[in-house]
């Protein structure tokens, strides 16, 4: 019997070589609002669908052997959205921690937070800190959640920390600045994916993205499935990364 491969299987099979698997993937999960609007649903329904998708993509990353996943969940600019949407996104973060933390912990996911926690309510701050503490020793995959995060704010924060630790001007180099960013000890992202076709950085990992490869997916975040991820990885594997050098 002739067995036809589905396009999902084809895409998945194409990416099985080690050079297609970046260590660190970062994702701008864009398009939840438009996904919802297309269906006549409120924007928050899009964010809920996006959260469901995050679970699927997280699982796919573990299966594929990606070691670090950074997701852009809430930007410093998002604080300016309508109050109900901001409240809804806070609620989603709280629900994710309440419902998913035991399973994430069991699966060996180490949770980290990038951004300014002081702007979120105390109860949620505690939950975030608890999740970080609980999963600190896990090493299957590091999940960085950028929440109340902005790339410029991160650099300002790092500069303040450098000054307050009394570093002298001659001690300041790129490695030191990197250490004071929220990503601290982690390697820079190899691949940054943005969904929904938009060609913007939107204040995401400005410093860390210096030599990242970019991939823009034509689908909204809730529709960005494992097949789409594999397409991104396949193209990543074909990129010639020269880091400004000549090969
Ligand atoms: C961008 O879509 C998406 C966001 C601002 C929120 C992303 C959040 C999630 C996917 C939920 C997961 C969250 C946590 C805390 C783990 P948009 O609203 O800008 O979409 P639009 O451009 O179509 O309006």
C-alpha cells in the first residue's frame, strides 16, 4: 500500500538534523486579537487560544530538543491597552501558573521571568516567584516568560544595576552588560520567530538579538502549530550564520 506523507509529517521529517535545532528560540506571539476578530470573538478569546497554543509549542520544543524558549507575553507598551484586556492578560498568567505549574515542573521545565515584576499585583508577583523557585533545578527546557518586558527598559535596568554595583567605566564591556540583562547567564537567541506576518521587532530582546536569525510566520499565533515551527527550523538550518565574519 502506498502511504502518502501529510505535509505535517513532511515538515517534521525535514527538520530532524541537529543543525536545524537552535539552542535558543524566542517567539513574538502576535495576532491573537486578529485571530479572535476573524471569528467574531472578543480579543481575550484570542489570548486564551494563544495560551492553548503555547502549551502545544512548548511540548513540541521539548520533543525537538530545543533547550531555551523565550516568549513575549506582555510588553511594557501593553500596559496602555484597555483595562479589561490588561486585567485579562494578568488573569491568564495567573491561570497558567495555577493550572500548569505542576505539569511543567514534572516535565522538567525551568521557568524564568524577564521584565519588571514590580508593576504587577503582589499576589501574582508571589506566584511568579514561587514558580521560579520551584522549577529552579529543572533542566529539560528553560522557559523565559517576558511579561511586563521591554528591550529598552531592560537595558536601562541593566545600566542602573551596573552603576549601583559600583562598576568602573573601564570594567564595562559587552559581556558585563549581557550579564546584567534579565537573560543574564543565558546564550543569546539563535532564532526569533514572529507570527502574523508583521516585520517589526517591537522592543523585544534588543541587545540579545544582535546576531539572531529572524523568521516571520504568515499565520496568527493561535494557528502557529508544530508544522509551522518545523518550517521555521528548517529555514533556520539553511541560513549561513557568519556573525559579521568572512567564511
Ligand atoms: C499579541 O497579539 C499577543 C499578546 C499581546 C499577548 C500574548 C499572550 C499570550 C499568547 C498568552 C500567553 C501568556 C502567558 C502569560 C503565558 P495581539 O493582541 O497584539 O494581536 P493583534 O495584533 O492581532 O491585535
